């Protein structure tokens, strides 16, 4: 009987190591998305998260939903409107804005601002400016200074929290009537806008003086629908049309010059979000799939959405947490890849070794094992067990610990032998290692 158990354990170890050898180069090469249903079935068009937990989504019929736990639970907020909300922006947990277009029997006729000063517990709607001014995007750097953009070719600035809006000067009259779809600032001086017209030009607007003056220049033949400022130099933009397909463009000098190209992929890129400097995702308008890159946008591959839902906008709050809003009230959560090698962990977080250093002994193990952790800083420590498919199985520890050495005795709550991962998170840093459990 003893010999039989030894033989069985030996064969289990050999088989597990064979699986590791076979799959270690491909497992978790990129993350994946899971689908959840929000309390609404209306199409969701806009999303804004302050961090990985607290965020708002909005969409058709004036629906606004709020979550404080990363989308696990949602509460309705009364927007006071019944038209589609296409943009949200929050400066902090209290102060936020939304944009919608009010209508008559013939269609949209102008813009309505939504504003909250208590995190969305109450929203106030106010009609903005003239009829036939359609605002697409809003952005604030503080409670006083903000910008909006839209059509026909307008950028406006406020310095008193939105009580008054002054039209900015756009030097290039050639693009004066082109719709401006999005506006964002990297700091108080540098800002970028994007837009254009189908079959004419895709245009970038750029300011270096806090939005007082803007330069506009064409970077391609089709509209630019979205962009992300990755860092103080690198900006990535997306767009396209149905005739020539998805278009991507990038700048390495904060929008001064651009490299524009079309991909041999059908569809119009509607939004883009990068998880880190290398991995980025975009969704295609009317196409039930993502495109993903793991080399900073040089190559892109198609990735179908869960159950073929239609995503409308993507965001990443950090390298581990991504979200997307979809038609029919669906909400997608990004599940990040778990590294299979220490080298993989270093590539995701280059300084993790200086913050978290840990060993697991014995490994492989049977009934229990010890996790020895050296923390280079104090903070909220979280220890988790994951399956080889990325499913969290057990929270081993989750509380504050001081800097120094700590030992944890781990008794697994799992039934089957196999390969698992133990993930250690401290503040904004994380690392993971493989463990082999022999029942």
C-alpha cells in the first residue's frame, strides 16, 4: 500500500512537470475577459472608474449605474434625463459630469450637461449653449479648469467650474467644422483632441499652453475616434472606416508627428485602452470582438468577446484591472495573465523583487506548506491561491503587515492534486509563483 502511494505520487509529479514544460511558454501570455450582467438591459455607452473598485457606467435612456466593488454590485443613480449618455468624467469621488443630447421629434438638437457634487447621489441637468452644438467629450484638471469639444469643430474652456465657457482659438481654419470626438490633457499645459470626417481627414488637435490655442493637422484619411496618452511622449490613436478597415496611429513626441496605418482587419476602432506599455486592447464598432496587441501596437490579433457581446468602450485602471461596457447592459471584466516564470513577473513589474521577496517550502507539498515573505515596505498584504486557469480559489491572508520577514502556514482548501499559483500583492506591487499540490 505504501509503495502504491509512492508510485502514484511519483507519476503525478512526472505528469505535472510534463504539463509545465509543455505549456509554460504559452500559459497566460495574455489575459481574458469575463461577462457579467448589470441591473439594466439598456445599451451601455460610457464608463469612468476612479480606481479598480469605484466607477460609473452610463448609456441609453439616461441610465447611470455606480459600483464600489469593481462591478460585482451596482446601484442605479437618477440622471434626471431619458436620453443616451455618451460621456462621463469624474474628477474625484464627489465631482462628476455627464453629456447627453436633448432631442425633439426629429432628432438631437443640442447638448445637456449633467453634473454631480456628491458622487452621483443627485444629478443636475442643464442645457448647454446653442442648439446644434453637440458636445462629445468633457475633461477637468481641477474643480475650476475644464475643457469640452464637439461639433461643429469647437473647443471651449472654463476657469470657473463650468459656469462660463470660452471658445479656444484653433489656428487651422481648414478643419474648423470637423467634429472633435475626444479631449484629454496630460498636464496643465499639454492637451490633445481627436476627430475628423469620413473619407476626408482624420485630425489631431494639440495644445501646449493649457488649451488657449490649438494646432490642428491631418494624420490620415479617416476619422480618429479615440486615443490614449500612454506617457509624456507616447500617444496611441485609433479609427478607420468600413472600406479600408481598422486604422491605428501612434506618436512618440506627444502628438507632434504621427505614424498612421490601416490594418487588414474589417471594422472601425471605437475605443482603445492600454494595460501597460506593451499590451493594448481596442474594440470595433459593430463587431463583436476585440483587437489586442502585446508589442505596443505593432501587431494586432482578433479576440472574440465572451458570448459575442458588443463592447462599446474599454478602460484599464491599472495593469491588473480592465473593464468594458457593452450593449444590453453587459459588463466585461479583464482577468490578467498570471506569470509562469519569475522572469515574466519581472517584465510586468520590474521592481517587484525590491518590494516583495518570497519563497514557498516545501514545494511540491502535501497537507501544508510555508510561505516565507520579506516585505521591503509596510502595507496591505494579500495572499491568494489561483488555479492554472486563473480562477481565484482561496484568500490566504488579507490585512496590513509591517516591513520585515513574515511566515505563513498555508493549508489548502482544494481537493485535487495539480499545479496552482500563489499570488502575493502589497500595495501596488504583485508577484506570483507556481506550487504543486499532491493530495
